[in-house]
């Protein structure tokens, strides 16, 4: 969309790079910043020298960052958005962040006339690449409509959840169910293998029965064939999201009774050396404890 103001993108990693590239493919001029050398070019964006450089060039600035601490530094730190932002600018935070932090940042930016939308993201790297993400938005409906055309380039569904922080709150709730389903399904299918059952057949039964969930329907049909869908959310990041969920529930005074299992499972995966690998490898960490089992037969891991 040459001739329009550039879209800025800060954070061009596994997800951010793919979302930025969707914008580029749709014809947007994207100026990007990431501390990793070459990340902007890999996403097809024009590299910026700094956060401030992005903010100066773009009316809409999208963030895809590791956690609230990094988001706060980008927004509030020296050379950040608060210092260089201008009235009428829109920031969309696509990170997984603490809603309490998001609400604070919203207040600080609004004082300077900068609008903030918090946007929880679901779907993973494959959906980002295909433009099929689901976004959960918190903030002003009119501001969402202003940036919707850009978001539509990488999202198939956009849900306005309420005021500031509600998008990130919804993301944490969804991510916890993702973690719970993946951990519990891993445990069950390792147990099926240990019991001498045909794991693929057990999975077919589960997916036609009341135990079906996202993990059994979308992850494990690949995993039982030895395809772990590499490149998605790691066990380190999954445990980080669970902790954010627990902090959020403590903040709002809601009870939790089901968090111990996912914390234990992804903690085990990290301890076993799978921390930097896709969180689907939690099934191998549980299989290791069960005697070195794998859901798929290999020369080293036969039943």
C-alpha cells in the first residue's frame, strides 16, 4: 500500500516475523525492529535502527514481544513509545502479557494521546503464516476499526472482548486450557502405550468420544506419526504462560484447582531438556519417566 503511512512492527521472532510478512504480502509498507540481526529483512520489512525509529515512521505500531517486562521496556523505557509517540498513534500489543500491566500501559499512553489495543493471539506459527490467527482484542471499538484492515491480513477471526486488558485476559484463559489439554492428553496416551494398546486406535476412540479436545484432534494425529509440528510454542514459553495465568487469577481473586498438573508436566519437560523445543515434546518427557516410551515406534523406542 505504497503512499500510506508505514505499519511499524517491533518484535520479529517466530510469530511476529510471520505476521509482519503477511502485512508485506498484502502490500503494506512495514518498518520493523528486532534486536536479532536480519530479523526484519527475513520478514520482508524495512529494518529500523531502534524502537524510536519505528515509532517516528509509523502511525500504527504492532508489538510481538516475549513478556510484560519487555513490553514495559519498549513502551516506557528510554527511547520507547511513550517518549516518541504522538497523538493519534495506535499501538497494538500482540504479546502474551499480564492484563494488570496492560491496563497500566494503556493509562500511561492515553495520557499522551496514544491509543493501545491489547490483542491476544491464538493459532500458532502455522496459522500466522496462513493468515488464520484468532485475535482477542481489548480496547476502544473505534480504534479497532481503524486498524482492522491491517489485522485482517493475518487474522481470520477478530473478537472484541471489552476494555483494556480484556484481550490479554482472554488469551491467558485460553492458553491455560491449551496447556491443560496437552499435558493431560500426553499422560493418557503414554499410559495407553504402557498398557500395550494401539495408540493410534486409542486416539481415534478419544476423538469420537467425550475425551476429545484440541490437542487430541489437532496435535496428536501428527505426533503419533512422529511429526511434532516443530516451530511452535516451546515448553519454556508454555510454563511462562501458565504462570501468567496463575498471577492473573490471584490478581482477580479467582480460584484454581487444575494448575498443578500442567505446571508439573511442563516443568518436567524443561528439566528433561525439552525446554527450547515445541511444547508437544512434553509427551516425550512423560514417556521418559514411563521407561523411555514414544507414541510412535522408532528403533530406539519400541514398545
